[in-house]
């Protein structure tokens, strides 16, 4: 027989413990602890931990848990402002992704490959800087404040772009070279796109995790809504992007680039207002120690303990008191790799940079296991870069009229965006329930399977793009006929479906698999894949021109010059299609190899220990966290996805 006495101080949102840092709870056992049902276990961690140690509210080095007891906070109602913000922000951001290649070519007078490379370098930098936003929101600022900070930086970039696009004196004259931007004009130009990239990237590094944080991944009911959130998150992006590549691109092309930038800036500002208005409804995490610092500590201790032998895994250093439990997550010891980092000889005091906890070591292992998955998706984003550069440039020499309407070539990406906007609800309400009945997986298919579908479709898209380019050139050269711009719709639509599968799959995968204190940084990996893909596109363009220029009789590379009727973009598309097929085979290998992580919730971990010991373990010492109930393990596998 056991009795549980609980005394709490009511704070904002209910009884809070260490996570809030403002209220105190006491949990005592008169005889022994028993293993309570799952719904009661979920409410025990705070009081159980605080009753075992007098030092209350000590901040651990990890990321602090969210305050989750206020019924007004969290859930889908808290994400509506985030959806509105992302929709408005992407009106300008995606419009720029689609049209800046034309701005660089016709206003700043870059040549064909120069404008394409400048565009991909800008986009690569913007998505690379998502790591900065993720790092700051994990370590120094809340995700909301990080979003607002980088939103202001993005607005500054729009202001500078508007100034240069409005005043002709600040624009270069045509010079016939690869780039004509020099001196003060170059300084203004690179400052403007630099601030724009930093702001846009920082926002995207913080916002996905801010939205997903509104669902408690320790609650089975809320956990299954995380994938749904990312589906609607992508839908908000596609709706905003659809407006951007139609209305904003049309204004930029036919009214004035400065007017287009003003619209983009205004939408971004209103989006920031909306996300700020949602503050009372957000569950907010308190930043902890830098995740990169924790990774660095593991690497340093690895070098220090390189020659240390670990006689027994039971001697590994893990949690000793509640201070180490305050980050809300324990990760089981997986295998002997890097065990020496967590080895603490008897009599030696545990200090940072001398020994690392098992959980800290496992965090690094998780990030290492994610890397092959990340690297396998880079080539798909290299293919995406072509749709925003060469395919848009193709559109400028095609028939862009529908009746009396002249369609801007940069608006052609609206086709995959419309496909995505229509298919995301179909996927959520029809595809997932049908597959759930077949696979018994809560999301229909696993996150990695979803990514794999996207990789296959991206390879198909590039193959079709090459065929369309052959047809376009044949009709123009032999019949002096310009085929319709909407022939590009075939490979754009297929790639849009591919992006719907892959982007959401990656965001959910990196969020769920990441340690609790690294989730902003981890979801940034999805955007990092985009970044490297854009940079790789620039490298491929230069290498293809270099190699084919030496091998061809004309000594001209496939992608050189300003005339697309004399170069060979179709060969470049097919080159990417072949590489994408090979990359998919590589991805399948790593997806089968990957082992999903298994978290140990604090309540279950401590109750299991107490039940096994027949009482309260006052020291709370733990050698390895490798035990977990069979039912919980099966549930986690179903939620994470079982291959």
C-alpha cells in the first residue's frame, strides 16, 4: 500500500515545478512507490523530482522544459498566428526566390550563368543562416524573440533593396561581362541581399520548432499532431508563395521592382505583428546551454580519453540528482561507441570537459546518425535550384501569353504551389487515414519513407525537364515557333509533389529525433539541406562549363553564354536526373540503417527505478538508461515510425 501526498504552489497555468522556476511542489512516499497508470505518470515528473532534493529550481545545462499547465496555451489555437505569419512572410520570400534571377539579369546586368549563380548563392546563404537562428533560439533567446529579431533584420534588407531598385543611379550600366556590379553599388547590393538572407534564414531556423513546441511530445494524444502541424505549416507557406509568385512577381515585372519589394516588406511586417500577437497563447521554452557547446564538450573529452579503457558499461556517468533531470529527457545508452567519454573512474569528481553524461554522449550519436539522411537529400535541392534559375530563364523565350494575359516567366512556379496547396489537405484527410489502416502507422508512412518518395519524384522531374527543353529548342530552331510557357508545368508539378513529401518528412524527422535542447538547431538541418543544394548547384554549373568547355569542339560549355538556344541545358537536367537516381539508392541504404531513438520520460524512468528497488532511490544515481517498458518502446516506435 502506498500513499502520495502532493503540495503545490499555484502559479500561472497551474502547478509548476522546475520547468517554470516559479513554484514549488513536494512529493512524498509514505511506504513505497507503485507504477501508476500512464495518464497519472504523465503528471508526476515535477513533483517526484522536487521531493527528492532540497535544491529547487536549479538550472541544468540542458534546454529547460516548457510550461505546459496553462489550458490557454499550446495546441493548434496557438499555431494560427504562426501559420498567418509564415504565409505573409513567404509572399515576399518565395517571390524573390522565383524572380531575383531576372532582377539580377535585367536590372543588375549579370549574364546567364552569373545571374543563376548569384541567385543560388543568395538562397544557399539564406538557408545556411537558418543554423544561426536555430542556434540562438536553443541557447540565448526564446524562439519567439529570435523570430522577431531576425524579422527586423529582414525588413532592413527589404528597405535597401527597395532603395537600389528605385534609383537608377544606384544601378550598374550594361558592360557585357559576367557581372557589372562594382564599388559602392556592389556594397549596397550585397548588403541588401545579405541582410535579407540573414533575416529570412533566422526566421526559418526558429519558427518550425516554435510551432511544434505547442504540442507535448510526451503526451500520446498531442504527439501525433506534430506531423499534422508540419503539413499545415507547409500549406501556409505554399498559399503565401502562390500569392507571391503571381501578384508580387507580376507587379515587379510590369509595374516596378521597387513596388514589388515594398509589397514584400509590408507583408513581412504584418506577419511579424501577427506572430507577436500570439505570445499569450504560446508554450515557451527557456533557453539553456548551447547545444553546440555540449557537442564540443563530447569531442574534447573524446580526445582526452582516447586511450582510456572502459571495463564495464555500468561505470558510465549519468544522472546523480534532480538538477540533471531538469532538461526533461533521458536518452538510453545505445552501444559502446564513445563510451570512454562518459567513463568516470572511482574517486574522480565529475566536471565539465573531464567527463560527459551518457545522455550528452547519446545526443551526439543521434546527430551523427542524422547526418547521412541529411546529406542524401542535398541533391534534390540542387534540382530545385534549376527550377528557380534555368527554368525561369527558359520561360523568357517561350510563349507567355494566355489569351490577352501576358504571364511573367517567374510566375510559373505557381503551378507546383497550387498542386501542393490542393494535395496537402488530400494527403492529410484521405491519404494518411487510408495508409494508417494498412500500415498501422499514425502518419500513414514513416518520415523516412515520405522523404524517399520525394527523392524518386525529383529524379523523374529532372528527366522530364530535359525532354521539355529538347522540344522547346527543336520547335524554335526548326520552325521558329515558341511553345507555351506551360509546357514547363509538367516537371514543376512533379517537383511540387516531391517537395510536399520531402520537406515535411524532414522537418518532422529532425524535430522528433532531435534531443529536446537541440530542436531548433535540428529542424534547421532541413533548411541546411536546401542551402548546400543551392551551393552545389553553383559548383555544378562552374564544373560543367569547365569540363564541357574543354571537351567540346566549340570550346564552349553547356551552360555558357546568354543564348539558351545554343547551349545544352537539357544535358545538365539529365545529368542531375542520373545523379538523383544513384542518390536514391544511397538514401535507401542509410534509411534502412538508421535506428530511431527511444526516449525515457522522467516519470517512467524514476518510477521504474523505485519499483525495482522497492523504495525511493535517494541518490538517483544511474549507470545506464537502457531499460524501458516494452509497451512504451512499442508506442514510441509507432509514433516515430518503424521501417
